[in-house]
């Protein structure tokens, strides 16, 4: 499967692990990485460093939108992004000159029915793609998004999740587009973990990629005040090529722009939008750690 990963890498560490999983998965051909939200120049350097350490500088990077579609919505920047990371060796590298949305639109049009967009950050780029490039967006095979949460049917069970809440106008555009959309929400991603024990295994690889991942992971442990974090975004990547990992049901969505919550209603089997209700977390963990450990162990840039 040809995929583009649209990410806000640098805040939660799970984006970086999601990219590694995608690169390590033979089922996926990563055609590009696009950046979204806030200081995307910093995000781009982090992504470039990750690709360099993984020996995948062939993957292009494109900068997208820095602010939500509705400009008065706040831009979320926690402040720890990029801190403590040695990015000096990628400062001279430049992303693609093409805007991320144009980049996605072009690749979709050039590969009709073959390209899947995986969004693991706010959905601003995806919303702009559908709004401003509807013909090209219609060429996508589909969209898989780590976004929202499913707490049950009806407005009384509406839930809020960061990626959807940062730009609710964007996700509303995507969900109304008619494109096939799979939502991998908090209700399933919160059943996945990376623990201190897992981090010790990664650290034992003893190369520059393992050190880079450990530095980012420890910083995120410090930020959230925990010694285990959810692998939200890697689950979305895994569900893209292994649908047996999750159970998903067809729904219609109702976005509340004020509360930034989304309510879901039961829909017929022909609905274009599906949201995950269950996950085989044991199967995911086996797949995730085997592949991430392999790409880290095989990384070219060793100390």
C-alpha cells in the first residue's frame, strides 16, 4: 500500500514510533511525510533526523498548515518539542518546496485509487485537501486517522480527543467528504502501551537511532509524569495494513464546534465512515515491538 503519513511529530513521542513502524512494515510503501500544526519547521527537523538514522532519506518531507482552518482557534505548542535532541546534522536539509496539501493532492492524482493518507495529528491538511482539491482527494484509496473516540452511540456519549479538537472544522470536512475514513480513536489506542521495560529493550540496541528514540521517549515520560505511554499513532498505522487488529463499525458523525466533541450515530453498512470499537492489543504489541526493534537494530547510523 502506498501511504503518506501526516504528522505533528515532536509533541507526543508516538508519532515517531508510528513512522518507524510504517518504515519497518513491508505492507506499506511510505511515499512521503507531511507536517501539520504549530512550529512545523521543528517538526520537520525531527522527522528528517529520524529518517536519516533509519537510513530512509529517500522519503520526502513536506510542510503543511501551521494553524487550524478557523484562524482564531489556538495553536497548541507545549514547548518541549525538539529540546535536548541533537539536530545539528540535519539543519542544512530542506523539505520539499511543495506545500503538503499540494503534495498529497498531486500524489493522489498520479496514483488514483492507490494512495492512503494516514493522519496522526490534527486534520488541518486533510481538511484543506478535501476542501480545496476535491478531485484529487477523490483519487485517494481512503484516509486512516488517529482521531476522536467512541464512547457509544448518541449525543450523550459524545467524546473529545486532541487531534479532532484542535481543528474540528477540518475533521468535519473530512467526515462529510464521502471518502472512506477509518477512525482509530482513544477508546482503542488507550489499550496500547510502551513501558519502561520496553524502553530498556530499545536502549539495549546501543546505536544512534535507539538513543534518539529513548531521548524523545524519556522527555515525553517527563512531560506527562508517567513511566508508560499509549501508542496511539502506531495503532492507526498498523490498522491500515492489518484490519484484523481492530473491529470497526459504520457510523455517521456529528461534530460540535463549540465543545469540540463528536457524537456518533449508528449507520448502515454503506457509510463511508467507520470507527474502531475493539482492538486485539496483544496482537498489536507483538507486531509493533518485533518490527520496531528490527528497524532500530538494523539502523545504518550506529555509534
